[in-house]
C-alpha cells in the first residue's frame, strides 16, 4: 500500500497584489476625471479648458508679485541685508498664505468627491474590489489633482523668483531657491488638504450618512467663508505677520501655519540649523497625511457595509412640502408645478446642490461682514438710522441668493433621469416660471422676512416698510435680469461649463454685485431722504420688469427648454457605444 505524501505548498499573494494594483490604476483614472468634473460641474464635458483658464487666473496675482519683487531686488543690489530680506520675506509669506488659501478653496470644490458615495458603493460594492482600495483611489486622485494645481502654481513663480537669487548671494543658490519654493508650497498645500480629508473621513466614519452630508456642507460653508475673509484682509494680515516676525514677539495661533512654512522655505533656501518652526512644518505635513490615510482606509469596510445595509432616505423635506403647497394653491400650470416641486426636492436631497448653495452663502456672509467691518473702521458703525453700509447688507445677501440658486438650478442631479421632461416637452415659459418660483420662495423670501423683522425691531415702522418695499422691488428686478435668458429645465438640463466663466463672466458678475448692492444702497439712501423717492424707485423697477417680460413673451413664443446644451469650447463625450456611458 503506497501512501502519497501531500505537501502544503504556500500560495503566493503576488497575483492578488498585481490584481489590486491594476484595479487601483484603473479606478484612479476615473477618479481623477471625476474630481475635475466636480470642479466644473459638467460630467459630460471636457474640463481641461476650464481648469486651464482657472489655473491661469489663480496664477496671475503671485506671478505679478514675483515680477515686482524681482524688479525691486534688481534695483536694490547694494541695499543692506535687512532690506533685502524684508522684500524676500514679504514675498515668501504672501505666496505661502496665498497657496494655503487656494488649497482651501480647491479642497472645498472637490469636497463631495473625496470619499466614495452611495452610488460608488452600490456599483463597485458587488465587485471583487476591497473598500479600502476604492477609498485609496479617491484619496490618491484627489491628492493628484491638488498636487498638479500646487505645482502649476509654484513652478512658474519659482523659476521667475529664482533668477532674483542670482543677484543676491545671501538668498541662496538658484537650485536651492527653486527647491525651497516648490517644497514649501507642496508641504503647505498637503498639510491643509490632508487635514480637511481627515475631518471629512472621521465625519463619514463616526456619523450617519445624512449627518455626514450635513457636516460636509457646513465645512464647505466655513471653508468658503475663511477663504474670502482672509483673502480680502490679506494686506493687513501680511503686515501684522511680518511685524511679528521682525519683532520676535509672541506669535498668535492663527499665524502659526504661515510662520512654520516660511521657516521651512528659508531653511531649504539658505541653510542653517533646523529651528523649531521648521520641525513644526514637517510635523504639520506628516501627521495630517498619516491621519488622513488611517481615517480613510481603516474604517472603509465598515462604512461600505453600513451604506449597503441601509436604505437611502428620501423623505419629503419641509421645504419640499412647503413649496408643493404654495404652487398647488396658485394658478400655475401642471408643467410649472411639476418642475418646481422637482427642483425643490433636488435642492434638499442632492449634496452637490447643497455644496453650491453653501458656497454662495459663505460668499454672502463674507461680503456682508466685510461691508460692516469697513464701515466700523472708517466711521462709527450705527444702527440707529438707515445708512449706506447697513442698507447694503440685505442687498448683498439678495444678490448671492439669486445667483446662488440660479447656479444650483443649472446643475442636474442626475441627467439620465430627465426623461419625463423629454416626453412632456414643456414650454420654456414654464421652466422659467419654475426657476423664478424657486429663487423667490427659497432664496429671496427668507432674506426679505429677516430684513422685515430686523428693521421693525430697530427703526420706525414707516422707515422699515419703505426699506423692505425697496428691497422687494430690487429682488424682483434682479431675479428677472438673472433669468432673462433662462432656457433650462431646473435641475434637469445637462450642464456644460465653458471657459468663458473664468475668461470674462466673473468680472461681469463682480460689476453687477457692485452696482446692485453698493451703488444700489446709495440709490436706496437717496430715495429714503425724499417723501416719494421710494415710490418713484419702485415704479421705475416695475417698469423695467414689465419691459423684460414683454421681451421674453416675444422672443420665446414657441420655444422649448434645452436639455442638452453644448459649449463651443468643450469636447463632449459622443456616447457612440454603451461602454462610453
């Protein structure tokens, strides 16, 4: 009888690792594209032209500052060392603070795509892909987008500013200055990015899906608010920070991060002993990186199981019920009521739309605070009577509410779900009315109600009612102008972002904000000083609104809303096969 001896042969894990590496590379390509589409808000369009123009716009201020600093250094070659280092430190602090702010903004823009969502878990969760691998692809793709942006911001400025170091031997050699500029910028951007990723991952792991979405929206609002406020007060912040660096006094906690990475810049460029600030900069880069990896990858399986085992909550929100009752009580047609309720439900359920509205809310609050602070610095701030500064606050809020909801309504929640509108073929008048109702009910009405309560509490009834009446007429006029050429189905039309948004449209929006909010406050103040001034101003605005409505009735008599607009400068996906979808 023969006995066969069976030997245990260890199974190699190399094929599994190779398979996971292939999955990682494949998923990471789609993730990088998703991040760029998240920034532009156009899932079917080529985001490259828009991203290029946005990067060029972001590069303009530091590049002009680098040119100015280089010219100063060339004209002060024989100046004392303290003067030279004053110029250099000013530029270093400015660029690093600017890079930190832009990192905060870019991370806020890609906030919703940093982690796998419910759709990702439903689609990929049934495949042999580990949840940690899926989370790693999202994190790697997000950091790849951020790193590309940081290098595009740092390298041109480093090449220009590095030439100035050849004129001043004490600033370090050209290669060291180039390396210092790039390394300090990448480290500062990485520290901010991975800190926010850690917060986002912990919120997703510790809280429920709905609470995590609400927290993400709140952090988006705070990020935009901090970015705008810091950017607008950047000259004063730089002056105070440089004075603190010269005097060597106690450094406030909010100046710690720029101080750390400025010290890292100087240490790499000029050499010398490694100081405490340099060590803090290195720790501020490494610790958030490790914590972001741990918070994103370790609970990935538990988060995926929780998402797959729980049903998505699609309960009708209070806002949706409120809008439905109001439109049903009116005399609008069936198409208008359906599109209005559909848009309200989308705004309350879609995280993408919540992020857009949170961004505009942060802009509104930042500009309102800036107006009040400017009034407090230049003159004694007072609420005893209407003044230009306190009258501009509700106008600023109305501007961002109108254009914020307009931007949100132009983004679809799911373009593949707009088939009911393709079948029914509504009139463009119905889609414009639905957009008008959403803007007025959800954006304008809360601000008008808050203005009414506030003004009645601090001013006489007659003055308060006149201010509110002026604001109502101004809001109606602004909404009519914003929706004058509206031809989309709210939250259903495929959105295509054109590079014109960063070429020419944003200066126009800034001009409209200046005219409507700040010069409009002057007009309102002038109208309040005369007995019939508010009545005349309201009559003029109503006449303009009527003229716009007549023009719309003539130009869009038989028009239908667009569901697939095309931008002239974008490359669209042709979808010639099912694999393209």
